C-alpha cells in the first residue's frame, strides 16, 4: 500500500491570456486550467496506486489571485483530477502566497505534506505550463530529505522498488530507487485518460480541503520580487488564404513568399 | 566579497554560463569559481582561464545532480553571491536542490540581466514564452541561462584546478542509452518547415522533406513528433524545451500553435502556416495562413513549385 501525493498547479491558460493596453498581463482576468503536464503527473500517480494499492492525494497552492475571486476555478481543477482517479484534494488558498515563486511553493507543499503525515511517493510535472520553472520536484525532495528523480519518462515497479527512466538532452538514463521518493514526470510519460461520465459524477462527492497561511505556517520573505509580466508584442500580417482550392491557394502563397523575398522558386 | 559559482557537467557546459557570470561579477565585484562534474585540467583552463579565479573538479564521481548539489553546499559555506549554470536538465535539478536547502530564489532560463539603482533586474520568459517576467533579486540566488544566450569572454592563461570530493546519496544507475543524433543545424537554417500532429503517419512526413528540399530548407517539428512518437530525432524539435530558430521563413504544417512551440520561432522573419482548423492559434502568429487540409495543400504546393523549377 502506498500513500501517493501528486502536485497539481492551476495555471494561467496561456492561450486565453489577457493584457492591458500597456501590455501588462492581467492574470486576474485570465482563466485557470490544469497545467498541461500535471495531467501526466496525475496519471502516473493513479497508475502507481493501481500497482501498489493505497491512495492518491492532490496538493495545490493557489498561485494566482485574488483567491476569493478564483476559488471556484481552483476547485474546478481539483474536480478534474478527482475524476481522473485522485482520492482527495488539498488546496492552500491564501493571498499571502499568491505570485509566489517556486521557493515559496515548495516550502508550502513540504509543510502541507508534513501536516498530513508524510507520503511514500510525490509526483510533480516536469514544468508548469505557465511559468515552466522546473524546480518543484528537486526543491521538495531537498526539503523533505528524500531522493529525487527528475524528468521521468517511464516508471517500472519491481518488488516495490522503482526503476525509472530519465529523459535527458542527450541520453536516457535508468535508475533504481526505493520509496519514499519525489519524482517529476515528462509530458511523454503516459497518456492521461479522459475520465468517464461516471467518474466525473463521483468526483463531486470526494473531499476537497482548503488551507490558509495560518494553517501552513510558512513565512514568505522578500528575497525576490516580481516587478512586471509583459506580453511580447508580436506583429504579424495575419493574411488568411482559403485553402479549399489547393492549387489556387498554393499559387497565392508562392507569390506572397516570393514578394517577401523569403523563397526563390526555381532557384 | 562572496563568490559566484559557475557549474556544468563539463567545461563546455559551464562555459555557457560564464558570460552571465561575468555580468554579475562586474556588478558585485565577486570572484568567479568554476565547478565541473568531470573534465581534464586542460579543458577547464581553456574554458575559464583568466575569467575564473579558481576551479573545482568532481572528476565524474557519483551521479551529477546529487554530486553537484553537494559540491554547492560546500562551496557556499563562506557565503555566495550566486550560482549559475546553463539551462540543462541535470543542472536545473542540482541548482534547485541546492536553492531549496539554502532557502534562496532561483530563476530558470534568464535571458537578460540589468542593473537598476544598484539592484539586479533579471528577465525570463513566462506564460509559456508569450510574456517576459521582470524580477528584482537580492543575492544570494541561483539562475540558469539558455545555451548560447550570453557570449562568454575569451579564456586565456592558466587556472589551478582543485579536486573536490563529495559524498551524496543517489539513486543507483543501472543503464544509459545515448540518443540518436542527427546532423541538422536547424538553428542555422534559413528556411524551416515545421511538422506537427496534423500528419497522421510517419511516412507522410516525406512530403515535408520534399518541400524542404525544393526550397532549400530543413525540417523541424513540434514536441510530440520527436519526443512522443519518435518520428524525427530530437535535434529537430522546436520550442521552449528545445531548439530556438530564427529563419527567414518558418512554415508550420499541421501544428496548432501552442505557445510552448511558438516561443521557439518568434524570431522568424516570416511565418506561414497550414491548418485545417480556422480557429487554430497558429493563425494569430502567422503572416500567411492557409486554412485547409495539408493532405490536399502540400501536393498542390509541391506540384506548383516543381513546375517553376
Ligand atoms: C512545459 C511544457 C513544455 C513544452 N515544450 C514544447 C516544445 O518545446 N515544443 C513544442 O512543440 N511543444 C511543447 N509543449 C507542448 C505544447 O503545449 C503542445 O502540446 C504541442 O506543441 C502540440 O503539438 P502539435 O501542434 O504538433 O499538435 P496538436 O496541438 O495536436 O496540433 C495538431 C494540429 O494539426 C491540425 N491538423 C490536423 N489534421 C490536419 C490536416 N489534415 N491538415 C491540416 N492541419 C491538420 C489540427 O487542426 C491541429 O491544430 C510543451 C508543453 C509544456 C507544458
Ligand atoms: N502552485 C502549485 N501548486 C501545486 N503544484 C505546483 C504548483 N506549482 C508547481 N507545481 C508542481 O511543480 C511542477 C513544476 O512546476 P514549475 O516548477 O512551476 O515548473 C508542476 O508541474 C506541478 O506538479
């Protein structure tokens, strides 16, 4: 039996990002979604439970505020992972931790883990889809004093021990480690399953607990300050060509690209 | 005066962060220490001689993330200004472990460093590359920088290297498989044809290669094509977690335009795209967007180009 914890971030939906006329990102007005690769983390956690038995708890720290306005969105992301097979969700919701860097997030998650009595396996995504800091798993492992395996592409469980394939730039590396451990998984680690209607309905009776900074007790210090988040201005021509008549569309495109001087047909 | 540690698995890697370390050293007056997981004294001297004032070598002992993190624990005993490294997976891992124990901030993939009223202002891509985050950081801190982002100063002269022994518990290594390396220089290509999940089968990619051949370009791809399906080697993978390109023409075929992909192509002069979904985000990034089926459009385009030969 294993107690598995999976870290799930409700991230800014970068496809729907809103900004003011000066280009400042308006996080408050932008919807939140589950960080893309945290679906893989959840799938990995649920598969581990399937092999070893036990339970999966999801941890989340609200990192975009104000939390009172966003609470429903955090809850929705948790319902989604509960439908995927997570058994219970724990959400830290406090404006004092909003905009927190991975330094704060990791300390809060470690404190939450301690409060709940510790876990055998902690799973995170390789990087969140909005901030892509890629720090949480190694930070959490260092704080909890546990072995850390980052960039997991494949998990094989043999006699309760974990054989893990790490996906590095120039090689795949296979390591063996026994729990308790912390791991981060890549977007290629598995195929997250879509929950069935029944699973979605069942998710509504599973527990979601909320915590404040007071419950957690982590103090945030001013070591780093986020001054601004500014959209990168992209100026493109946005000419749309109807492709329903492929030959005509091809002719138009060749002409345009030739005028731009970026291709030389018949060179 | 505390030091700046520049870390890498080998000398070439660590050298990628030297340009950034030099900026920090000019701001703070801190000296630079060079730390490598493995390498010869000659390699280390020719990478950092005259820039670093001291160097440490772990001689390849142990497993890189744990050993490097343990070495950083030792080297930071007398205080540090910063630890910097190129944004490679093992190094990101090592610096994050060290940062957690030291309770200091870490910024991954820093792209700009400025000094404002004697304080450091660092910038990094956020929102999957659609925005830039600006941070005020107080030392000590750690940071990674993208490869080739900060030009390192010329190295010259000798550099004394000290062997450093660390003991760190690490998972047991049971196997290593090198990845296939292609010979493409997609970052240097003037025309790049990008292929994505709109292609249904591996063999269908051949039309993209024909187009690249006709135009004198290279084929690149989205992450799933390389990392998930393995249809193309990873040196053709474009985006936030791989290659950044700046061609005259980027032509995205069957790619949805996820920000994590597009952040690797934003510096292209012209972006063209074919996608059958008129609402695909790729059209927001494109100069010329063809709404249509690639399986009809590509053969037509190839035929027209061949006629013009
Ligand atoms: C932390 C993180 C890092 C990431 N790093 C990267 C990265 O470096 N690079 C990267 O590419 N991605 C990266 N991603 C993944 C990214 O978010 C997307 O999932 C990925 O880019 C999608 O690839 P795609 O466009 O090929 O596939 P899809 O999103 O599935 O798009 C396929 C497109 O093809 C179109 N299509 C289908 N059939 C046809 C047809 N017959 N004709 C024309 N069009 C057709 C569809 O309309 C669709 O728009 C990262 C994600 C995260 C969270
Ligand atoms: N606010 C958060 N709440 C819960 N988990 C998080 C949070 N931020 C990051 N994580 C986890 O850490 C991983 C890496 O995030 P990052 O370090 O931000 O790239 C994510 O994929 C999540 O699993």
